[in-house]
């Protein structure tokens, strides 16, 4: 997948550069330079960017309000930088399962 493809994927899924940069531990400016082709990049970095985008795509649709959490709190849990007790993990998994079944129902209608 080319850098242009990765950028298009981010736009298509409304993923912000700052989200990807945060997952990768890069500055937003550094990621921007990489995506614009200003900075040289190796295949491992392209793979890591692709994986970060996939991770963020999989997080989309998690109803933060239903979990009673701010976006930053949920991101901290999903990134592993905030401890989540078993009750919170169960709530997150329940929401994800609900979204999956709603998505399946939408495909069959």
C-alpha cells in the first residue's frame, strides 16, 4: 500500500493524522512529512502506519457516550495507558458486540 493509499484511507474513514501519530509515537508534523513524501520512509514504517490506521478503523463506532467516558479516557484504555477494570472491559465488549450485530442486521435488510 502506497503512502497516497494510506492517506486516502485516513480521509475515507475520517481518521486524523494526530490520532495515527499518537499511536506511532511520532509528532504530527513528522507523520505529515512522511505522508507527503518529504521524509524518506522504509517499508517497516509504512507497515506500522497501515496497522495504526487499521487499529483506528476498528475503534470507530465505539459509542463513548454509552460507556460514560470521554474520548481521551477511552483512547487511554484502548492504548493500554489507563487501567480498565473487568466491569469497564465488559461494557466496552458489550458495545462492540451490539455494533457488530447492528451492522449485520443492516447488511441483511
